[in-house]
C-alpha cells in the first residue's frame, strides 16, 4: 500500500471512532460543575497572596511606582517628567536591579589587557 492509502485508512478510522462522541447527547442527570478558581500564584515555592501593592511617589522630577508583594519590593516603574517610562525589576531576591526600557544599561567590557 502507498502512503496515500495508509493516510486515507487512518483518517477514516479516526472519523469512525470519533464521530459518535461528537454527536452524543448530554445525559439528563448531568450537573454543571462550579467554576474552578485559577491556581494560586507561586514565587520561589511560596504562595503569593492577593494583588501587588502599588505605592506612587514623586522623587525630584520623576514619578516612581513601587510594586510590592508580601511587603517585598520587586519592581519599580520610573516615569520622568520629560522622556519615556522605564522599569527596574529584580529577577530574584538576591539579584541587582535590571533595567527594562528604551535605554538599557551599557555593557562595558572590563578585560585586563596588561598588568604592570
């Protein structure tokens, strides 16, 4: 048999098995289940409760939105009076702040070429 014949046989077998399920009626004694809530948010193995707390502060000529979960600062949105807003966030509790925005930090190579 050719590949085309095998494919036709396979497709017809699938339809033969699946068609009765597609047109099956719902039983009369079927009950609707309650809506299932989404799973809790988890960070580093700990369940996070509720929405993040947002504190808005005015610093110099910038507006800073601080985002906290369980009292821990994890992200800041910096909005300068003139310019584009950017975000600073931490990838984990022990890392430094990472800049995400129109002007990411400049990576300067720090190679040692000569020592005296």
